[in-house]
C-alpha cells in the first residue's frame, strides 16, 4: 500500500495532462487510485514479478494504464530478480527485489530468475515520453533506478523506501 497522498496528487497535478510513472507497481492496486484522481494523466506502470503478470495485463486495460513487465534499474537488458514469498507465515509477494536479501531481511525469497530491465532514460527515449511524476517502490533499488534518469527530470517523486540493510 502506498502512502502517497491522493489529495496532494489532486491538488498539484489534476489540472495538467501529466505523464505518471509507477515503478514497482505490484498488482496495480495503488495505480487504480492514482488514475482515479488524475484521469487526464498518461500512466506507465512497471512490475517484473511474474506472479502479477496476468492480473496486471487485465487491470491495465481496465484502468487505462500502459503496463510493462520490466524492472527499472541502471541496466538495459536481463537482470536477476529475487521474488519474495513470505514474511513470517503471510504471503508477501510485494517485497521482491533486484537485490539479494541479507540475513537481516525479514522476508523469505524463492528462486531468483531473469527479468527484462530498462533504464528510465532508455525507456523514455524509446517511447518518446518523459515523466512528470514518479511513484517508486523498488525494495532498496531506488538509487539504481535514479542513476539513469538522463535528461528526464520529473516535477515530483514519491519514494517508498526500504532500509538498505536488508539488501
């Protein structure tokens, strides 16, 4: 669940036709709320976890979102992705990462697999877009994502951060 204020988004961006990037969109659960307060925005959502692929394909059509089954990082190409499974006894798919967990991590992980990764810069150049707002939840890989912004500087960024000690 995102803690970004929907009122903040509405007050600052609802009168503009912005480009909104939701990086680490999980199952598009929060994205639907962003769409509801910014109906004129163009949305690009990114999530590499294969467990959410089918549901995100369906929801992206329903919500009018451009969905990409990619990781966003400082790499263009395939990278290793660590799917989370549980936190204690509860399913915890939302904490997957491009970083290998450490002994300090409270989440258990399944077998890593390769996923497609893009940089913000290369994605923007390929799709002729530039984000006005970025919502990001990438479980410790925030620095890696923002290393490759290139000339693309959004007006706003909301970062859901995880303690680096976990990765």
